[in-house]
C-alpha cells in the first residue's frame, strides 16, 4: 500500500476510533452518573485533548505554576477541583505524546543537564538509603519526581520566542496574584505569625503558611517582573504588568519580614543595577543604603524572634546555628548519601547540640543539601550552581551583543533567569530551597535559553 493510501486510511480510522471511544465512555459513565451533563463533559474530552496536544508547553507551565505558587491553596475556593492533578495528567500526557510518538520535541543534551541528572541520581540513592525511608519516599513521590520530570520538560519544550514570553508573563502574573493575597492578609490580620509576619493558607496547612516559604515564593517572580521593566520593546502592557507586579511583590516580601527573602530581592535588584550603573562606587553606595532602609522598613527589628529586643545573637540566629551544626553532624555520619531527602527534620533530635523540646527546619539551602545528600551531594550541587551561573551570564552576554537579531522576549527571559538565580543563591543562606521548585525552574530555563542561543546566534569572543 502506498504512503498516501496509508495516510488516508489513518485519517479515516482515527475519527471513527475517537467517536467509538467517546460513546463507550458516555455509556460507562451513565451507569454511575445518570446526568445529561455527563454527555457534554465527555463530548468535550476530544477537544480538550487536541488543545493539550497543541499547546504542551502552556500546560506544563501551568502545572509548574500551580505546584510552586500553590494557587489552589492561595484561592481555596478552587481547591476541590484538583487542578494540579488534572494539569499533571495533561502535561505528562502531552510530553509523552510529542516525545515518544510524534517526535515533534527535539531531545537535546547539555553539560548542565548532565550535572542536574547526577544530582537527581544522588537524591534517588539517598531515598533508598534514607534513615527514615517512608518519609523520604513520601516526599519523593509527592513532590520531587514531578520536579525531576518537569525540569527536563521545561528545558525541552521552551523552544521559541513565544514560549519565553509566555513563561515570563505567566510567572509575573501569578506571582502578582499571590502578592495581592499576601497584602490582603496583612491588611486584614489573617494568619499572621508572631503578630506581624504575613502568611497564606496557614489555617489549611499550606506550605505558604510559613513566612519564610512565602517569601521564597514571592521572591521568585521578582526577577521576571523586573526583566519586563528593564527590557526594551516588550510592549506597554507588558511593562505595566511588570511594574505593577514589582511593587506588589516588593511590599508583600516586606510583610513576611524574612531576612532571606529581603536578601534575595536585594540581590535581584543589584544584578539589574550593576549592569546599568556605570559608577561602581555609586552602585555600592545605593545598595548599602537601600539594604539598610529595607531592613528598617520591613520591621525586622520588631520581630518576636530575631528582633532587636533579643540581646546578643538573637534566638532566630541561634536556632539556625544549632540547625546547621546538626546538618554537619548528619553529613559526617552519612558522607556519601546524607540522611535522605526531607529527613533533616525527623533527625534533628539525634544530631542537634541543643534540644529545646522541638525539631526544627534547617533554614539553609546549603546545609539542607549537605544533611540530606551528604558531602558528595553538596559538591555536585555547588558545581551545578556554578555552571548554571556561568551559562546564564554567557547567554545574556551573547544576546546583548546581538540585540538586533534577538526577540525582546528572549532577552527578557535571559535577564530574568540570571538575576533570579543570583537572588536564589544569595537567599539560600536563610531559605531552604534545595529540593523545591525555584532552582529547577530557573535551571531548565537557563538551559533552554542557552540552547536557543546556540541554535540562533553566532559564537562570539569574550562572552565570559
């Protein structure tokens, strides 16, 4: 049979198979839910599938945004709709379809992905050797395996200027929504910790119920919002979105009174300032004055923990020092695998030199990775971060040397991921994010931007 006849046969058989499948689903569903609406819902399934397959990056990005920003917890009215679950099914299905069947998605490999894969492998080995395997397995199957898959999905699906533009705008928009809810909670005194520190969803046990975790979530979109303001020719409405988002996120992070969040935000602003202010003395002066003003304005000194009322080294700082000493002890006892992912908290009692009757979080990315993956894991993690910084800077320099050939959306994304990673690394001293979404989203986009540069721009000298 000729290829033309074969294609015609497929085109004829496929609609018939879809119709039969829809009829079968309707008949089966009617037995359990005898409601006429079920026919409408199932009848729309083929259309939904076509849309998902047509827009795989959009659904992968939505899944990541819902998972990271916890949108279903920020707006609990939609919690019972199981949107993250539906988005995970849609994004994974679209990814498998295009990678395994249609092969429309080009699978490429880079040194950054090799290091990320090595770190993922160490985490998996750590799960097997974890001191409390059920705890490690629960976190891995609940969160981390999704992070692993979506890191590669974002890197491979971010192919065009439209993809980079969509990522920057959606991250900025949803970050702004979370910021608005945080400010609303502060204004209405909802879920405040220590009487002053804002949270979201504390009453329903949300991750954002911790002010430090909320600060991390709010800090992430600051880099993307800032890039929309700083990039030329992105459009007036896009700049308005970036400007409004920066203001909202700025005050929302202040409301968390998180030192890590403030440091990360200052670092992001510093990256943009450093690349535009020619006088470095003026730049350093502005940063020092701005940092001091922010810490005063945020009311850090008025915090119940870590405030000026505590003499000497405050309780918050001492708690971190005890936690970091415990993390080092865990790594010494398990140098190659650590205690396992998400096992620091449950092991705190056994390794802390100071026991106050409660287990504590590590509150440091570096010590968290050290404790839960050992010295080997920390070494690979640091090497990965170093390579990602170099790659992000190199890509940004290449783009800025060829601006006449580059769509503003790519320039905006390149600025955002570079500034975002710098901010994340700076805030890592006080925020635990070694096994959460931000680093991996940034890593995936850094890889995607670098691959775009290799495919579309000439290699230039002195880009490091």
